[in-house]
């Protein structure tokens, strides 16, 4: 599959220049960071922009920087390999290094960025296919058609958000910075996603995600990320669970749980925090949290594994992750 022709590859050196170009060519331009998702999608003719904005030369958007008194700032162009190898992150926010280390394969982690992972397009069996396949089998709501093959009769797109780092970032109460022609704004990551597969993120055509902030208040939580995928060496998640936990006097002082790849958005399960707070973790509590996570998961036939299996694996992974993270802290009551 060849790349569709486009007029110009634009290479800004600053955020201001990038945002100016986005505003100028809005609706006919695509941002390219690592390109590990955008380029295959362009080859499949899912996107055929006239302009491609290659932001890789904006050096201020690279790296992991401690910000004393507030937390840690991560540039949108920071690669998964950098996240995975950062001692600072491993020490303070281990759930993120763990999630970053499971993205795709080593080569793709060298190219793929945290910004691209947060902005990652939603995925579906009926969407991530070549133009020839989609023509033959029927277009869908997300691209070129007006029906959903996954939920026939429905008008909502159920393509699944399938990024690995966002559930970890949700557990850490991360915020993101978005640059636009009218300046910068900072929003909690949990407000970034819409829950609708074909318009999954709140980002205007002239906006660029520039930075991620991890607050000091989320540092030093024990954390675990577990994912289900077909080939352990490379594939996107088909179900994913992130858990973080802090204890005090043997009890859970605070805990957060988020899931991915089973809904059109990654979801922070607020009820899990309430369920775990102040408790000593045992099997039955971990079971109950697993049940809650499975109820929140709404996978449809958007991937090669059945929705029932993926929902069940959310339950299993959640239970295991809660027990494992508690075990690290000697919180399990036998
Ligand atoms: C074989 C294969 C396996 C994969 N497995 C996984 C996996 O296991 N887990 C996983 O999470 N991902 C996986 N991916 C997808 C991808 O590698 C990662 O999600 C990666 O983090 C995407 O980042 P990128 O910089 O390459 O994004 P790009 O491909 O450059 O961009 C992705 C999307 O985000 C937009 N975008 C990028 N940066 C910005 C920004 N700063 N502001 C606004 N919009 C932006 C782009 O326009 C595009 O729509 C896989 C990809 C492949 C090809």
C-alpha cells in the first residue's frame, strides 16, 4: 500500500510555528510525531491530507523534566523508550514506565511518542483495513459510510481506544497542555476523551498537544499495568488495566484503576477508588474490584478476540493487578 500523495511536508521548529501552520491549513493537515500510527493509516487511505506537519524537530517538546514543587513534565515528543528508561519516572511513577514498556515493539517504541499515544486514533476491525477491503466489505460510520457493522442499527461509533500509556496517566491524575493560536491551556487528561469512537478526542484542527504533567501528589504510588494482546512482542492492547496504590498503616490510603482498549476512551474507574479506600486488600475485595472493572468495559466485536473474552480478561487482570500491587506492599490478607 503506497502513501497517498500530499502537497507539502511542513517542518516547524517551534510550537508557535506549528500552531500557525495548523491554523492556516486546518482540516487539510495531519500532525506527524513518530508516525508509527499515522503512516500505516495514511497507507490504508484512512487519512489523505494535503499537508503533513512533521513536528519532530521541535526540540523543546522532547524529554522528561523534574519540576520541583509541582511534579514532572514530559514533552509530547518524548519516545516510549525514553519513558521506559527514565530512572526518575521508574522511581516516582512506575506504572507509566511499565505501560510505556509494553507499547508495540522496541523499534516502534524508539519512534512512537507519548503525544502520539495520547492522540492515537481509535481502532476497529471494520476501519483499520485497506481501502480495497473497506470498499468490498462496506464502509462504516467512522470513515466514508453511515452504518456501524459492530452495532447494526446504532448511530454511535464503537471503535476502541487502544493506547497503553493513557490508562497509566489517568491513574496518575495527569494533565496535558494544548497549544492553539489563542495560547496554551492545561486540561486534566480525563477530560480529553469524548467516549465516541469517530470523534474520540477534544482537540481542534488548529491545536497541538505539547506537554504532559504528572503531579507530585501522584508520585511514589506502587503501580502495575497488564495488557491482553495476540502477539506479546508487538500488538496493540485488546484489553488493558492500570492500577496504582498507596498505603498507610497497612490499609489502602489511596488507589486508582483505569482500563483501556475496551471502550472508545480509556476510562478511570472512580468507584474503584471508593471501594478500596481504607481497606486491607484480600481476594474478595480484589474480586469485587474486578467485577466493577468488567462492568465498566463495553467491548464490541472491534477486534479479533471476542468481546466476552476481553471483558473477562479485564476482570481477571484487574483482580491480579490489585492483588499484585497490594502484595508489593504486604497488604494481602491470607
Ligand atoms: C505494529 C504496531 C503495533 C502497535 N502496538 C501498539 C501497542 O501495543 N500499544 C499502543 O499504545 N500503540 C501501539 N501502536 C501504535 C503506535 O506505535 C503508538 O501508539 C505510538 O505511541 C504512536 O505515537 P506516534 O508518535 O508514532 O504517533 P503518530 O503516528 O505520529 O500519530 C498518531 C496520531 O496522533 C496525532 N498526534 C501525534 N502527536 C500529536 C501531538 N503532539 N498533538 C496532536 N496530535 C498528535 C497524529 O496526527 C495521529 O493522528 C502500534 C503500532 C504499530 C504499527
